């Protein structure tokens, strides 16, 4: 069993001496100057909160490189794999070309090691709190965050390294660790992974409240948002409906804030976010802001497909696209850009927003035959964004398709929603319009998931090269 020794930086970044399930030795700068034992960390609620603060800092920091920064990098790699965005020959260009899944590539290594680092920290939190003498109220508050974050990152792993749940839940999935361990474990199954994810989230939900330090931390709304998306993938429509509704309880739509640059988590729509401050900035690795903003000094590398632009009416507040920012005409891949995101060194990043879960709830209702209620929710979002919106009269698959398009219009470049929906629904992705690289993915295409990294195969005696056979 790993000797749990923590090093805590002045700003609260906690790191464990050894990282479970990968060989990457995570180094934080500035180097920590003090070491404390787990007895000290978990002797008070404040000590354990410092560990959580460190986890949240890693979420938005630069884990490895510009295109492998933190959670936002994982999402943006998904974003550029779709039809709606076009990536220049810059960072994320290999993701855009669907040519970034081999076991020795940085994308594959990061997508494995970053979630496992966060899972390792969550295990440290869960085990430390359970073994502590903290009051039960404090334990519940801390454990809710630990179990939720562990589930959240296992969810990212199972989405990235195997077919979706409905394809075949018996297929191999990444290993499961619920304890700190120096011994690598064998691959598990998709079903076992989802069983753990749901167990963790339901455990977290039973202990959580709406309280948290700020929007970067997990509370009951965030946990319900996690549950909504997991049930969406599993096609548990009633559970997805209920969890989605609970996720945005207490939050509102805010059309007036849609063009504020998506850089301030004080926006009343935002449920969960990654905050930035100038003294802890993510600088230029903060996708999407640092890639989509053509008005400030940034990479200026992300453009918009003309067919996607044409989905928006002139009166839609989300129609903040720019024509010809770098010249050309609408046949050129670089013609359209977006003003959705403003890049600054202190731009916050959204992870969960109210309209996402209103649309999850709408889809779940529609799939259960509650079409009138689905229309109500869909129109609530559409009319908030567009004063000239017309209530949908679609039914059946046409209604579901309209909801899915609305998800793309609302959430593009934020959380990889187009890729997420195509994968979970086994629809494939067909590129149209003025793309720089034409790549089409058939339903259940293997390019929807990554191979197991070679670094894991080399380090883990329970996994060998055969794990990537037929992947």
C-alpha cells in the first residue's frame, strides 16, 4: 500500500508522492517547501479543503503541454473532432484530423494520466476523511466531493477508452482503483466502470447539500449534473430527466450574458466552473478562450463551419460570428470565427451551465413520450436566446433531432457536446461545409475512442500489448 505523504504548496496544491496507474511523475511549480502527513491534512476540515483546492487547481492548470492542459483540454479535443468547428494547423490539429489515438501519442497519454491523477487525489481524500476523527457533518461534506470527483473522472476514462455503454457493456475498460496502490490492476469492463460511477455519485448525492466554497467546488447541483449525463449515456431516461431538473435548481437562463465572453463564473447560468486569477493563470493553454478569440493576442486557431453558422437566425443572441476576420470568402475554411469567448489570463471556464440540463431534461422527456413537456423546455431555451423563436411542432425523432441541434448551438466549444452526443447515440459524425480536413466517422467508428497508452502497458504488469488488438 502506498505511503500517503502529501506535499502542499502555499496555494493549497496537494500532490501524492506516486501516481496510481501511470508512470508520469507529476511536478508542480513552484516546488513545495513543506511536507505534512495525512494525519495533519485530515485533522481539520480546512486541511482537507486545502487538498480539494489543490485538485481544483490541477483541473484548470497545465498538466503537460498547451493542448494537454487540464479538463478544458480534454473537452476541447472533443470539440474539434466534430463538424461545427474547424481547427487551423496549430495545437489540437491532430485531434481535428482524428489522427491522435495511437498508444505513444501525447493526447492518449494525457487523457489516461490526467483522470487517473485526479482519481488518485480523490482516493486520498476519501480514505483520509474516512480514517479521520472529523465530525460526521464535515465528513459528509468532504466525502461528497471526493466520491463525485472520482466518479466524474472515471466517466471521462470510460467515454474516452471504449465504445459507448449501449454498444457492449462487457467490453474491456480501464482499471479501477479505489485505494492507493503501487500495483497496477488489470482492465475492467464497461459495466463494472458504470456500476462504480453510479455507486459513487449516489453516495455523494446522499451526503451533499447546496453549500460549497464557490462555483469551482462540487455541491448537490453539480452531482445531479454528473448523474444526468451518466444516465443520458446509459439511456436511463427517467433518471436523466430527474437528475437534470435537479441540476439547474436555483439557476436561471441569462441571455443578456451570452455575449460577455464566457469568462466570468458569476454568470447566474453557470453551475460549475474553473476560475482563473492573474496570479494562478492558465495563460495560453486555456482552450477554448485562447484559441477562438481573434480580437486579442491568442493562438487565433479555431474557426467555424459555415453550415453551423447558418443554423442561427439573425435575432439569436448566440449569433456572434464574424465574417472574414482573416479575409477570404465563405468557401474558405478560415472565413468564419466566433466572439463567444474572450481570452484573458483571468478568463473563467464553464463546465456546467443551466441550458445544458434543460435540454437534457427535454430530450429525456421526449424519449419517454412527454412531448408537450419537452416542447416547453426546448422553447424556454430557444425563446430566451431568440425573441423571434417559434415553438416547435416536431414530434418523434424530429423533435429529438431539434433538441440535439439546440445542444450544439448552445454549447459549442465548451464541453465537446457534438462528439459526446454522436458517440452515446452511435450516430457518427459527417463533416460538411467548408472544412479544412474532411473526415467522416461512421456510427461506432473506432476513432471515437483511444488506444491504451504505451506508458501504461510498460508500467503495468497486468496489461500487455494485446490490450490494443483490434482497437
